């Protein structure tokens, strides 16, 4: 009875190992029901015990050598599936799993693959032979794993029969990227091509050129060795030795080969850097034996073992030297850590690895943390029996949770999470149009064409979301001047901004259109019409003045020759606007500013001479008259003023000539424009014209109170004011205007200033000639002059009388009528003297300027 109670209350454990396979269900390591089943392949044990029977029978033996780090990888898969089931990703659809232990053996993995491909809802677990598996419904929809490339390649060839998606979290062999041989294989880690490339780059940058390499005798090791050898040869790095170890731990010669490899390392004393493409159990044995032999080197670790806690916890591991490793990208591990903290509450009835781990931890409850890994390894070899009850197991498991966390490899855990969620999103896409609670809703091969995120079409690029999964992203449109011409591009390509452009969400670049102020542009037509109207005005004025050559109005304008010169300048100014329109050429760019600058300067110079002549003719101040007489040299001044502008323009054309330039700063067009060459020269030309105009304005302003009918100075003043207003406005507008209409700004200013001076200078005279012919006679002209002179002489007489009275100290009190008469008589005399002086000045000036023609400035 006591013995029966013990059997009831105690959970007896004979061997802390996995049991041999008796039925197909025994072969499954962990399982959970669901509408859609995901398979998992993990090397939870290091090896499978060899059969002692002879001849050897085709049966699956027991697996030994419990791997804690791989066991944690199975928990990562389970945790990820539980996260999906507890989220809204697959609403109403539950994911289940079947996890198989490959025991690091291809044979066991192949058996698991057959079980995975067995027909759904078939108790015998049989795989039907069919010519077309398109409608075949297996028990599993997709597979996560395996870790080792050798096993993955073997399994993938079987799964290819039904195109079942296989997503590996660790297999990095480059050959697996071949979609012809492995069409249904996917992975969440980069291939060895990039790892070997990074290793060679590290070796080259460190200045090492004499190295050794150790690898495994399988597809993974051989392919990595070949890729590494090719890349080192390109970088002039030599490989001193290449050692190859048996791929599987069950090989009895593995210890012999490790010893031979260590002897080779010791023999090659000059080799201080060794690249290691091995599995964790290889490195564990290699380093333990290297520590015994005091071998100290620099070891370059592959991603298989670079972060393995099993390696870092080897006693005295620092004696082997330095280890430089390459690892996978890490993700957020907080959720998985919480899962491990509560692992003792997780049911273990359908999870044999979890149950075995709990027993092993209980068996090693008395061992320190530093020796716990070795204790578990020893007990998992099937040689140390022990027993414990359930409560003790649960308690010890809870106390050792932190130990499990220390053995977690963040890079691999993250890769497994990515693999599970990638399948989750693919299933979500398939389930949007069908009821996935029905296992027959879709076939495995349909998932291969599904993704976590919808495919980004050309014209879009992938934008990673806040999720840690690189397979999950948003599709955003390419911005302006960018394009993408393929699906799922990571980034948009930039167009050549100088010659091409692209709109938002573009799939190609378009050539920029070349733009300039064209002749058929509406604004250009309007400006040309105004220029043509100005030319008509110039010709009309020339005809009117020619037909009224001998009238006082024409003579008072300086004569026909001066009028012709000014009108010619206006004609050239109006004509110069045509050079601003049309496709820019080198000739037009150089001619337009020069033509305008010189012609406008000549025009202002002639008007300046007219202003000086008027001021000289009607000025009664002796000092001012003497100064004006010396200054008034019409032809030299006109030639000098215009010559200075010619020199400015010539220097401009020689040293910094305007030229045609393509302005590519606008996003969609190329503006063909004239680049002025030198802003300083351009500003100097305009500034010089402004100085002459200002002098002209001052002189004209002085003579603004001349006889009204012939008051040319007043209109010159108005013309200069219009010029100043136009060009002062031009400066900020020109500086802020951009594009093909920039030349139009200068055309408008030229037209305003040209029309202003033309209208103020000639239109009043034309009005008098045409509409007031009675005032355009010699008698009317002399009468007006006499009246103006009388008024000026009265003022001058009063000034002289006052001056004479002060100089003679004569005090006049109570003046008589005779005194008034004397004063009036003296004023008349002064008036006559002033008028005579005016005539003499006028005659003198005429004789000096145009001796053969009688032209009066009055």
C-alpha cells in the first residue's frame, strides 16, 4: 500500500532525456490546436543515439544533449503565436503549432517533413502521392525553421513538392537564395555573402593578411569557405590553412579532427587570426581543448555562435584570446522576457521540451548557476537517473527562470518573431476574402504570394512602421523629383534635377521643358505692341517736327538735328526691347543691355544739354551765367557722357560678357535666360544713367518757371521723375522675380521710362504745333518773352535799386512823384539791358553750336 501511495504522489523520472518514437504523435515535441497549424523545426537536442542493433534498422532513436538556447527558440515561436492569437491581427482565427525536434540530424528532420506534409485529418499521417498538389490540404500550412543550413536544404527539397512556405530564422547559406532550386524558401536573416564580405572587410581594415579558417564539412561550411576564399583573394589576404570538421556531433571522428586542427594552429605560429564557421557544439569542444593547450588567438566568429551563452560561460574562456563576432539584428525582448518569467505557469502537457527542461532544472537544483549548464548537459546524456515530485519540479523551475533568460540569444529570438509574424500577416491577407476557420480555406502555396504588407507598386517606396518587424511596412508615394520603377523598392530614386523631373508617385523621370519669353506669349505680344506703338509715335513726331522746321516751338527744342538725335535714341530704346524676347542667344544677350545703355545715355545727354541751355538763357545771375558759359560745350559734353557709357559697356563685354544660361533650379522646367555676367557692371551701367538723369533733373528743376507755352524744363522735370520712379521700382521687382518672365520686368521699365520722357519732351510741343498754331508764331513768341523779361527785369531793377541805395547811404523819406518816375525809368533801363543781354547770350550760343543755322533756345 505504501508503495502504491508513492507511485501516486511522486512523479518518477528514470532518464532526463527524450523518449524514443513509438507512434507518430510521439514524434511531435510540442503542439497546440488551432484553425491553422504552423510547423516548427528546431534542433533541441545535439544528437541522436546510434542504434546498437545489427543490421541497423530504419527507426528513429532517442535524442540526447539538451540545448537550452534552442529550447528558448521554440519558446520564442510559441510566444509569438500566442501574441498573434491574443491580438486582433487574425480576428476569429486561432493559430496552432506543431514543433518537431530535428536532433541536429537530417534524417530526423526529413521524418518531420513527411509528418508535416501528411494529409489533414488523417489519423495515419500518410502523405498521398499526387501529380498536382494544388488542391492538396496538408496538416500544416507553413514551417518555421530549421536553424542549420544543411538540414534546411534537405527539408526544403521535400517541402518544394507542395510549395509549402518555409521561413528560416538562422540558415544563412547563400545557395538558399536560388529561387529555382528553393522556390518556397524564405528567411529573416541575410545570406552568408554579406557576412563573409563583412569579415573580409574587417580583416583588411585591421591589416591582417595571414589567417586560418575552420569550417564544417557540409553545404553551409563549404559554401561559406568558397565565398570567403574568393573575397579574401580579391583583397590580397592569404589563407594559411583550411580545416574542415565533421558537421554532426554524432560523428565519432569529431574529437580526432578537433585535436588535429589544434595541432595545425599550434604549428602555424605566425597565424594569429582564425575565422570560425562552426556550430556551437563544435566551438564548445574546440575552445575547451584550446584552453588546455594555452592557445591564444584572435577568433572571428560567425553568426552561428558569436552570441552563444554556452560559449561565453566556458570556464577560463578568456584564455583563448579575443573573439570578434558578427550577430543578427536584435529586437524588443521585453515581452519575451515577461513570458519567461511566467513560464512555470505555462502548461507542459503538450510540450515535451518544456517538461524535460523542468526535470533537468530540478535534477540540478543543488548546482550553482555557473555549473548549471554543464549539469544539464550531463543529465541530458541519459546516464544519470533521478526522481522528483511535481511540486519540487515547479518550484525549481520558478527559481531558475533567470538562468533561462541568460541563455536567450536576442538576434535569433528576434528572427523567429519576424518569421512568425510574417506568416501571420500573410494569413491575414488570405483570410480577408475567405473563412479561415475552415482548414480547407487555402493551400500552403498561396501564402508564398502573400506578405506582411501589401506590395508597394511602382511610384511608391517602403516606409518601416513602428513595428519591430522589417517585413511590415507602409507604402508611401515617392516625393516630387523622385521615382521608383519596381515593386517593393526600399527607397525612391532621385531624378537628375538639372535635366529631368518627376511628379509625386512617378514611375519614371520626365525631361524638363525649356522655357523662355516666347514670341507667341500673350505678355510678350502685349509688350511688343507697346514697343511698336512707341516706334510709331517716334516716327510721327519726327514727321511733325520736319514739317514745322521753322516754327518757334521746333527752334526752342534745340533745332531739328537735336530732336532727330533724341528721337533716334527713343527708337533704339523701343527696338532694344525686342532683344529681350525669344530664345536667348549670345548675340542678343550681349546686344540688348549695351544697346539700351548707350542709346538711353545719349538721350539723357541731349536732354541735359537742353536743360543747361535753358538755364543759361534765362538765368540773370552773373556768377551762374559765367559758370554756365564755361560749362556749356554741347558736342564735347554729349560725346563725353556717352563715351563713358560706351567704355563701361565695352569693359563689361570684354571681362564679364552676358551669356546664355540654363537655370535648372525650378522643379519642372529649364529656364533659358541671359546671365548678365557681372551684376557690378550691370549696376554700374544703370547707375551711370541715373546720375546723368539726376543732374538733368536738377537743371530742369531750376528752369521750371519759364514762359508757360514754351516751358520745356517743367516737362523734362516730369519725365525724369517718371524715370526715377520706374527704375526705383524695378530694383526690388527684378531681384524678387524668377522664371521666364524676368526679362519682361526690364522691358516694362524700359517702356515706362521711354514713354515718360518721350511724352513729356515731345507731346506738349506737338500739341502746340497741331492744336495751338496761333501761339506758334514769332510775334506770339516774342510777346511771351517780352512779358517774362519785363517781369524778370522788374525784379532785377528792384534788387539793383536797393543795392545802390545801400552803397550810397541815401535815405529816402516821403518820396515825391518825381522820385517814383525816376525809379520806374531806371527799372525800364535795367529791363532793356537784361533783354539785350538775353539776346546776346542766345545769339552767342547759337553761333557756337550751329553757326550755319539760326536756332534759338528761347
